[in-house]
C-alpha cells in the first residue's frame, strides 16, 4: 500500500510527516488532523533532559492549540514499533494511525 491508496486527507498527513522528518533528519516524523481539519506536524525530539516521539509532540502541539479532538494521525519511521498510546489517550478508540516508511510506503494502519 502507498500513500496514494489512502484518502487525500490521510495521504496529506503522510506527506507532512515525511517533510517534518526530512527537515531535521529525525528518526520519526508525525502529523495529526484535528476534528476541525487542521493539521499539526512534528519530529522526534531527543534532548538531554527530555525525549518526545514525533507523535507525542504532534499531539502536544494540537492540544496546546486548543483542539477538542483528533481524527487521524500518521507516523513516518523505519522503526518496527510505533507507540500509539498518546493517540489512544487523546483521540479515543478506533482512531486510525497510518505508519509509513521514509519513502511514504504505508506499512500499516493501526486503529487505536
């Protein structure tokens, strides 16, 4: 499956996540879409005093902007494991998280 097989909105999330990752050469990039259709993109942050996954940071950015809910997310990573707990906590059950590699090839769609 590729990003082209996704809805246009979910393919946009993959593109935004890829761009966030590429800008900083981070391990992961992520993007989320809120229930109003706005998007937030972020990359992994690893400092001496704090470490956040790209998905955690994208959710934090959305929350700090006052969103009421998340409707979809995407993560671009080469890692075989993606922690979607933050999405489950904030977005609720059955929220889709698209997991793609650096080329945008979709590896999985996880439902929280």
